[in-house]
C-alpha cells in the first residue's frame, strides 16, 4: 500500500514537469515559415495551446523565417528559436493597432507583447527581427528620417512585456527594432543573459533595453548596438501604477549607441535607486554614462564602475555632445506639444525635476571629444556626486565643434557653449573628485584647466 501511494505521489509530482516540458511547434498549427505569408494566427494558436496545457516550449523550426503581425504571449511559455530560425515583423503598418504606451498612441505600437503573466522565457540560437528599415523614411548621414505621423505612430516595438514575473531572455539574437526593442514595464525578477541585440545605428528611437518601473533585473554578457540608448532605466507616466524602478544590475556587456549608451531618464515620475553598472565596454557612442532626470522623480544610489568607453560627436538629431559622464536634472520645456499630456502630470503643461544624489563613478577610462557634465537648474537638484580613478583622454575625432554641453530636453536654451574641460559643472553641490587624470590631445577646444564651473 505504501509503495502504491509513493508511486501515485511521484506521478502527481511529475505531471507539472511533463506538461511544462511539452513542445508546440508553430508549424504544427499552420505556420508556413516561408517569410512571405503572415504566420501570426498560427503562432498565437501555438502559444494559447501551450499555456492552456500548463506550459512548455513554443518552437520556431530551424532554417525558416516566420513573418507575423502582433502576437500576445502568455504564462509558462518558453519561446524556442532554433538555429537559423527568424521571427520577423510584418512590414504592413496597417496591422499594428495596440499602442505600446496605452492611451498614448504617439510613440509606437506593440508587436510581440505580454501583460500580467509569469514564467515567460526566450531561448535558442535564432533571431527575432523587427524589420526596422521598412518602417523608416529616407536615409540621411547618421540617421533615417521619421515618416510623418498624425495621431499615432505605427512603428512596432519588438518586445513589450508588462507586469511579467520571472522573465528570462537568453542567448537569442534580436535585430533591427523599428522603435524600442526590449521594453520591461513593471516586471519583477528578469534575467537577460548572453543575447545579441543588434539594431541599426541610424534608426532613431531604436532603444536597446528599456527598464521601466521594474525591479530585480539582471542584464549580463550581452552585445548591444542601438541608434538610441542601449540600456535605459525610467519611470514613464503611462505606467505609474507599477511603482519605482530599483535593484538593477548590468554587467559584462559590450555596447554601442548614437545617443546615450547607458542612461537613467529622461522620463522619471517616481524613483530610481540601487543600480549597479559594472565591467562594461562602450564604443563609438554620442554619450557614455548618463543620468538625464527631467521629471519630478528622484535618482539615488547608483554605481558605475570598471568601464572603458569612447565617445564622439554626432549630428544634433541625437541628444548628447560626447560627454563620457553626464549627470543632470533640468525641467522639461513648458508646452502644449504632442507629448505634453504624457510628460507632465495630468492637466499640467509645466513640470518640475527631482533630486539626483549619491552617484558613484569608479575606475572609468574614457576617450572622448568632450569632458564630463554635471548640472542642474538649481543648487539643490544634483548633489553628492563622486568620481574616483577617472581617466579622460580628450581627443579630437570629428569635424564637429567641441566645448558644447547638451541639456536637452529642457526649458530654455538646450546647449551651453563654452570650452572643453575635464569636468564642467552648473549648479552642482557636494561633488567629490579623487584621482581624476586628464590628457588633452591636439585641436581640442580646451578651456586650459580641468574644471569649468558655472554657479
């Protein structure tokens, strides 16, 4: 009797493992995988069958391209992209109807998305392809033109993952997002490890990974190239119900950006704290490490350490002026512009900015066309900033004018026109600098001293 009960118990314990180990190949649900037919319906059927069975793998077969429109992912689903498989966004703009920002339809639509699910993962050695260039206008020198939009922007975000608990994205490749690529909103317990996220460097708004109102997030061992920010932490107003963004670690990544490679902000209506960025290499970027606080939220307890970076100037379509380190808090421009309903508290067209404090930069080695910029609109906004063992090699790399510091987006003039200094400060308080070394190359518009201060 005991043996029979033991056997029955073992069988019951094994059932969840068996169910979760089941495989649901999208081709068995009607996907053709020819890169021409839209396979969204078949993919959705496979996802639904998987989650209804208690979980398992939704498999994209090797050596096939699966074109699709929007797909909703659900709990206990592992998306398996076999070698040389490609899940590719359908370039037909008319099929994207779900806003990536809720009632704010002006900043892109959802393609692959999930909301309030758990145990969601992506694995394998295949590719998710956002088909980004198909959604862009004419190609310019260092960017693509944006197509004119009216009430909504049809460009699809690649992954929009809201309220996901226990998220894993491992080993896959993600290419050519038309807008934001991996957007974590209100997620708790996320691991992104070993992925290649390779966006076109000319696509504006082509963020790599956006961590929005999320907590307990680890990003490691990734290669990221993106036209806009490679990794960005924020608290957008559209998702304020998810609370603050905190307990974030980024380590062992190689990144490149035409904007700010690792950024906190600009949207921040809550608080961002307990963040570590360590052991990374940044190359060819417009701005290296940035805190760009432009809303009433606060930023505190952030560590940047053991980072090698190089920055150069790009055109003004990109925020940034080759600042290797950038710590700022300025209010947004007053306005009735298209984003005012979402950038400011409801019913307001005038905003304020919160405090940025206890920010640490340790063992930073930078080659850059500009120096560091630390500033705020008043002396109470940016304080307790620490730079230790920071080496700056100021070097002329392009034909653009140096000595310009970029405050955008902000109220009033967006640029400060001055000289290149090791560190330029405006209204900063309690800035402690230990072992800052500055090497100045030829043709740099150097101010003749390490520090420039505007108080």
